[in-house]
C-alpha cells in the first residue's frame, strides 16, 4: 500500500477498498466475491484475524496466514474512561510502538480523535505528544484501525472523525489521503464530517488541496489550522517550528487553500491562562482573521506535567469570545472533555512509557 512506513504493509488487508480486495482475491486464485466477504468482515464485523472469517475456505485462510497476510489490526494495551464517558485508548502497533485514539461521545454523535504519527516533531510547548519527538508516521491501516477500535470499545458507530491526535497530519499526507478515502468509502463517514488539523507546514496547504482533488475527487473535509497566537512572536514562543513559517505566509496559504477548495478554514486557538488570553490578544486575532471566510474554535488549555501553563479563567474565556463576536468573527468554544483522565493529547502514552 502507498505511504506505508512498515515493511510488511503490502501484506495488510485493512485499508483496502472493496474493489481492491476483489482484485486481490482473484489474483490469489479465488472468485471475486471472496473480496466482498473480506470487506464485510473487516469493516462491518470488525474481524481481527483471518481465522475468524469463517465464510472463507479454511485451506485458503491457512495458506494466507502462512504467507504472512494479515488483517493488520492493532491491539489494545490500555483504556481510560472519564466521568463524561470520553474513552481514551492506548493501542499497540506491530513494531512495538504505541498510539492514542479517543472517543468523544454526546447524545447524538460519537467523534473519534485519531493520530497520524507516533510522536510528533512539531514540539508545541502545550502538547505532551511533542515532548518525546517523532518515532515514525502511521500507515493508513493504522489510522483506520483507530476508528474501528473506538467503535468496538464504545459499542457505537462513529459519526465524526478529527485528525487532532498525535502527530502532524501534513507530514504524512499520503497515508492521510488513503485513510480519509477508506473512512469515507468503506466505513461510510462523509468527508464533511472529517476534520484535518495542522499546526502549519510550509508549502503544504496547496499540496494538500491538490492531493485531495486528485486522490479523493473533491476536498470536502474541514481544514483546521492551529494558530494559538495572534502574532508571530508569541506563536514562535508556543510553537518553536513556527520560526520557519511566518504568520502572514500561513494566512496567505490558508486563503489560497480556500480558493482551491471553496471550503472555509477553521482556526484553532488554545487559550492559555495569562499567556495568550488577554483582551488585546482577542483584538489582534480579530484584526488578522477579520474578513476571512473562516471560523475560530477556542479551546481551554488542558494542563500537562512538563509545563507550568494554566487553564484560563471562565471570565477570561467569556471576555475573549465576546470581543471576537463583537468584531464579527464566527467563534465557538470547544467543550473540555475527559479532564479527569489525562485529557491532553499524548499523556496516556507518556504515562505508559
């Protein structure tokens, strides 16, 4: 499979479409309907290994297993369930690494927060994931597996997917496109219910738009750009890699992305107490994104052990929101979930390590 970071990924069936599985079955000397059976058992029934797919001939299952062919599922190492039922899974990969996936439930929806890399090279100060650096990027099958694993753990069909877990998705765009295609076509979750979050990679936004049009036929997923500051100086303090990507260049690229795709951009802004949550920060942010077809999503900081940052007070959050609203900026506040169980991204993995 394209974009693989594992040497045996060509032997993995998870991540392949129904047409690919049919063609592969024919190549294996089987009728094409065997591919449709594989597809149903992998994506609808959640089969974890070939031996459990009892509709397949036993001799073929044994032959495939001896050849090293596998479904390619991850295994659950740890599960933490918060008081609000947010469920964080620590999943083990075939090469002994670990990744996090999170299920965030409400009455009418189940959002799965998925990781795109093991670790992260972006080193954002407020993020536990970046403290350990990058190990490798994930294969598409490892991304899709997170959705299946949360579905199984929570006994509900996911409705929304957000690429806001471990890693920088735009440093793994090939696997990202494969995973979105699979989630869309094989799991039946529409692109408009998928969000890709990035802290910003130079020259990557236009490439993402073009790649989506090429690989997916359209770019209907939501792009969420993590600003977290209203100016370059403060952004560099919070996100060291921002030194290579000037604030104005990032905004220019966001406008170009909008021109290519026709999709508005969502700006993520983590409010950190007494760091970036003052009224003048809100005014400055409004100056930067005003007149832009966009939306600002405010997020109250989730503390991690490695930094002394604090959550903003409710009054600071309310004041920040009011200023943006008064300036005509579309804004929302993301509800904090799982605060009693290592809410910040990467904490469960670091605790386990």
